[in-house]
């Protein structure tokens, strides 16, 4: 589960959305966005496992290719983060959301579903945790529960980051350091996946 925690805590579309909304509309209202985002993550994770499980059973060679491609993609993401030069620094001045609870939930859902990085992570990372000799439903239920719990925890961290995190992420040199740490973890996860 540390792997999923590192993937969840890494800055991305969903965490950036949670951070900016948490700072502009507060943690309470951001919970509606989080609810939609968690539903989207659950759908992406379940779809990824079902698709990969089908491939594992029908054609194991394709699964091995997917595993190596997934590992290579994570390594690529890690290298990209290393080379980003703090480009993810946030400009939150004047940021003000005035939208309905339903719109917030839809925004979170769409962000999770449309996030290609999320799909790639789940396709690449979930299969090693699934034992094809055991029933899929209990394994998938436990995995999805743990993933959603970790994702929610990370969303809360970002949304409630406050002025300290705001100042940290507005400074491109701090973002550069954060990207190097996150990029190193991503490369490590990619290598682990390819070798597992």
C-alpha cells in the first residue's frame, strides 16, 4: 500500500484541483468535489482491473507487454517531473469558485475519469496485487477500499494545506524540489513494476 500512497500524494490534476478549491472555497465545500473524484477513481480502478484481468486470462503475453509499457510510462513521468523546472507552481491569486455542490461533484468526477495518468497508474499498478488463483471480487473490494481511503486522505491533505502549502507551491524552486522527490519515487515505482 505504500506504493498507492506515493502515487496518490504525487501532485497531479486531482490533487491540484483539491488544493486550489480548498484554498479558495474551504475544506467543507471541497468535500463535494472529493465525493465526485472518489467515485471517478473507483470507476477507473474497477475498469482497469477488469480489463487487465481479462487480458491476463486470455493472453498472458499481452499482460507482460502492458506491464513493461506501464513501468516505462511511470519512469517517463518521473523523468518529466525531474525536468519540469517548477512549472507546476500555482498562481492562486484572485482564484474564486462560486459553483453549486452538484457542479463541484461533477467537476471532481470528470477530472478523475479524464485523467490519463490515473488510468495509466491503475493499469500498471493494480495487476501485481491481484492473485488470479483467488476470487476477484473480494480482492478487488479490498483494493478499491484501500485506494479510495488513501486517495481521500491525500485529497484532505491538499485541500487543508492552508497558507503554508500555498506559499510553498507558489515558489517554483520549492516545486522543483517537490518534483524531483516525486519524480524519483515515480521512477522507482516504474522500475519495481517492470521487474515484478
